[in-house]
C-alpha cells in the first residue's frame, strides 16, 4: 500500500510540475486579448468591435494548446483555428490563428 501511495505522489508531483502552475483557463485569459488585437490589426478593424463569443483550448502537449475561437463582427460570426505555444523558459506565449469560416 505504501508503494502505491508513493507512486501516486510521484505521478501527481510530475503532473503538477509539468503544468507549471498555469491552467488552460489562465492561458486562455492571457492570450485572448492579444489574439483579438492581432486579428484586428490584420483586418484593419478596431478590436473593440470584435466580440469573442466562445474560446476553447485543450492541451496537446506540455507546451502546445489548440482550440477554436468564435467571434462576432459586423453581423458575421467568424470561427478561428487557434494554436498557442507556451515557452516555459521565457514564460511567453506564441500564438497562430487562421480563419476557418465566416457566416
């Protein structure tokens, strides 16, 4: 029984260490504004006119997260493919987005 508890503690410790203390929700909150700003710059529109209606991310690897962001702008709904890479050394995020659809 003691070995099972020790193994569980080691696995839990490694899991917490690999997460670096940031949850997916933390990463979403930290990247959402920057992604919207980037989209607005590329399409030459005000970021204040873009409403994020949905933003989901899932962790693919220790430092890569992928997901979808849905926005509304000027009566249209846009769906964006999002990829966020977290650099553990610099504690910075690199993100890439691509327009998937617009209705």
